[in-house]
């Protein structure tokens, strides 16, 4: 059964460093998302992406964040200069149609020291 | 703005019991509602998606209901097993500038089924 994959599973970085989180959505899906979950808190929406552009972003998704679909399979989230408060589990999700069932990857645990 | 809440925050039951998890939402113009399971430190596994036009959706021992007028959804788990122990999340697409896309999540119900 097709699934969303994410790499790495765990990333440790120093404050101020750039990180890139990678996702491979399900192949025939058209809408892609990033969410994050700070330990003990709700899953929060970061950004949605469709037709090679951002369709919506939350207040969390400021200038330090960017997304890209560099080829036909990968979807990346870049954090330019990490802060301690960026430590969280980051989930990628995809769906075939807007508003449809979203399928999530296993997540990348980002630890900023 | 869609807001989703879940009660109880935690639930502990003996194996074999039937149980109900509750989810409330504020925007009754709901597009659909999705139930997920999350194991500790893991990703989200989609369990059921119930469309706004549906009242119920079933998958195995799981049954989800949707009542738009009261702003509630329930997840019924029949004959619970220790393997059902996990956090259960409900989520619904919030209205954005490009339609219903981003999921708005509840805080989850942490379920423990003891043998």
C-alpha cells in the first residue's frame, strides 16, 4: 500500500543552523502539507502546497520557513535559522484532492540545541 | 474559524469493553471529519474519514458518527484490545483562502486498554 515517507527520522541541530526535512508524498497525490507537533501539544498546520505553489500558510510559517518540490517526487521543508522553539515533530501529509483524506508520514523529530 | 476539542483527555478501560471517544467542532459547515490514531513518538494513522453528507462510517471494530447540527462526532470502539492503546485524534478541514484544506486537530484522547 502506498505511503508517505519522511527522512530523516530524527535530526539534531544547533540553534541558528539550517535544516531541510524531506518527504516523499504518495505518487498520485496533488496536495501536500507540513504540520508540526510540539511535545505534549496539538498537531498544528504549517503550510499547504498545490500546483507548485503555497496555497495557504499559518502564522507559524514565517520567513524562516520555505517549502519546495524540487522534482516530481520530493517535497521539502527548510528552516533557515533554527530556534530552540522549532524543536518538534514535523509531519508531512498528502491527499489526492483538496479537502480529501490526508495521509501522514511517520514524522521527523527535530531537536534544536 | 474551526476549533476542535476532544473529551476525555485520557481513558483507561479493561480489555473487552466497548468505548466511545468524543470530538466537538465549532463550525457546523463541516466538510468532513477524520479520525487518526497516534502511537507514542510515531506518526498519524488515518482510521476513518466521514464526509459531511454521511452520518456514520465503519471500519472493522470502529464506527464513527457525525452530527453536524450538534457539532459532534464520536468514535466507537467495540471489544477493545490492549493493542488499541494509543492517542486518538480527530481533525476537520478548516476554511482557508483556498477552500477546505488544512486540518484542524483536537488535543486527542489517550486510551489505555489493560489486559
